[in-house]
C-alpha cells in the first residue's frame, strides 16, 4: 500500500513537471510570436496546438486522479 502511494505521488510530481515544461514552452512560443509577428494563419495553428497540448495534459491528470481514487 505504501509503495503504491509513493508511486502515485511520484507520478503526480512527474505530471506537474511536464505541465510546467509545457507552460514554459508556451511562454517561449508566445514571446517568439510577439517578436516575429508571423502571419495570422501560422499563429492560429500554433494556438490550436497549444490548446490541444493543454487538453491532453488535463486529460492525463484526470486519468491519474481516477486511478488514484480506484486504488
């Protein structure tokens, strides 16, 4: 039981780390976009990608939470 708890806490930490990385990447992308002022099409695509990534991360988090509740 304790081992499981440790494992899940580790997983959560990893997930948080990933989220932080994603946020950093997003910030960098935004900065780059501001600098370049690319064409709007490209910007919209980038934004869509970012939103997708965020949704994926949220989904992962929810899955993890569900798993934790089950065990």
